[in-house]
């Protein structure tokens, strides 16, 4: 095998086929895994910071943030559907 050739990490020879049902990580899957890990870690870090500021009312601050995010998302949803936002939709 040439010095820079890739060797399979699961103990198979280079010519052997993967066993049936074997799963492989794609570049897209690896990217989503990395982004999900960073976002998840950020949420837990933010929870600690918010708890230091808001104390036991941290749940209220997350509820308020959810309401604000929902109000912000409603017009975007209407624009994506092609209908103008109306006050009745809120």
C-alpha cells in the first residue's frame, strides 16, 4: 500500500465491501453534527449566564424570548406563503 493511501478504520481490507446495513457519515451529516453540538453547548452556556442574571425567574425570561421570537416569525411565515401579514393573523 502506498504511504499516503487511506486504510479503512474498521479493520477491513481496502477491497472488501462494507457489511449490509453499515452506516456512513457524510460531509453534510458531519457538518450538521458539528453545528448541533455548538448550538447545544451554547444553549447550556446561555442558561447558566441567564440563571446568574435572572435568578429563579430564568424560565420567565426564556418564555418572554419565545413570545418575541414567535411574534417575529409570524410575518416571515406570511411573506413566505405569499400573503401579506394582517393584524388578524397575529
